[in-house]
C-alpha cells in the first residue's frame, strides 16, 4: 500500500464497489480473488484471499492498472 500510495479508504472503497475480475478457487491454502475499481483517476486492483470457514477476507496486495483518460 505504501509503495503504491494507496490508502485504506481506497482499498475499502474498491472492496465495496469493485468488480470481481479473477477468481482462483483452487489456490491453497485459501481461494484468491482480484477486485478492480476506478478510484479517482486510477484503476485499483485488490487481491484478496477468502477463508470461508471463518468468514474472513484478507488483502494480499494492491496495484494500479493505469490512469483514466
């Protein structure tokens, strides 16, 4: 987050309003999902893992896809 200058609020916004892009249900130990959303002038991609048993989502990484034209 710090390296890419992304705030907790931007990640929360992406998780609430973003579009699921990729899912890997076979990833171990937990499935992974990429969620994309435009936040301001850039597109963020948040990669999370989901532990369905504990009903917990954990952010693995976040990166930007580019800037809005």
